[in-house]
């Protein structure tokens, strides 16, 4: 990378909060595609967020749903599908308003190679699911760590998951990787007695560096508590300029949005 570009990367890393493109900016381009991630790179973001699942034959792919009907012309559950079939599909098939060309489902390595020395990467490890029963893809933790190492991205990724059990395993395999627990109201009840203390204890037990939560759960009390214990707080998915400004002023550490183009207007 030219030295000027590297300085720009380092300057972005020093910002008061990280500007994160959710699935690459899913309101601007087909989600979790190289087209979306490339577009995000033109918008001055600090990080791109992606979802990782495993094909039946053991490939780490960047795709959100456990089934493929919503986004592609294909059918089936990721658990049952091989990489070659998934790669043949058009993940832009149902993009609102249409999309001018076919987009393939990318591999984790492809996205990491695109991000390397440009932006950080938020990697969400997804659970498998069939008929409402959730599980873990075989060797997904080991595969994600392998791909991070292969692309020399250990210092520039944040691995997050709603399946908190995978986070200590990531750290055990590669201590340099930063981890974060994903929090929504179906895994944490903010109204329960001692809710904040419970959240803090869970974060400390897991050894995570970040708590990344649904923005509707965020309060100034949570920001203060987590910061006082050297934990960072990220919010998702914040899709209006007004809300982005509000939470930036609250002092959160990252804001994830489907509209990364809004970041340019936040100071206006």
C-alpha cells in the first residue's frame, strides 16, 4: 500500500468511534458481497462487518441467513449445501430495485484480503439452524482463526457472536484476536434485577474486549459502566443520521449501519 494510504488507514483507526459498514452497507449494495465491501471502502469507514457460516464441505463463506431463498435464486439450508453450488448462485438476485450484475457469495478469505491494510473487519460467527434448533458448524472456530492468520489480520479483526461459547475458544487459539459478545433482548434482559451487573460479569467471564448490542438497549449508564471496566461498546444497526449523531455524542466506541454513506453527513 502507498504510504499516503497507510497514513489514512491509521488516521481512521484513531477516530473517536469506529464507523462500521453493516454487511458492507446492505442498503447500498447486495449485502455481504465483494461489491458491497468495495463500495464501503470508498466511504471512509473504519471497518466492515460480515457474517460467516460453513458450507457442508467445510468452506467459510460470508452470508447472513442459514437458508438461501431470501437472497438468491436457489433453495436449501447452508448445512446441506456444498461450496460449488453456493458459489454458482446470484446473491444479488433479489436486491431491491435490481442490480446490474451477478454477485457471488464470497469466502471469508476473499473479504479479509480485500480489507487487509485498508479497514478493520468485524466477523460475526453465525450459528447453524434447522427447524428452530440452533447449533455450531463443525470446526467453524478453527477455520475462522486459520483464515485470519492466513491473511495476517489478527490485529485488525473483531470476532463477535451471539453464541458466546465460541469467543473464549477464539482467544485460546489466537490470543491476539479481539473478541466481542453480541447482545440483544433475547439473550439479555435489561429490565431484570441486577441486569447491568450480570452483563458485566458475563463479559468478564468470557474475557471479551467489546460488548456489541442492539442500539435500542443502549443507555448512558451502560456506556459509563462498560468504560469504567475497560470494555468497549458498539451499537448496531443504527440507520438514521440523527441516531448516529446521538450515540456518537453519548460516547460509544463503534456505530454499525446499513447506510455508511451517512457518516459523511454526521458533522453537518
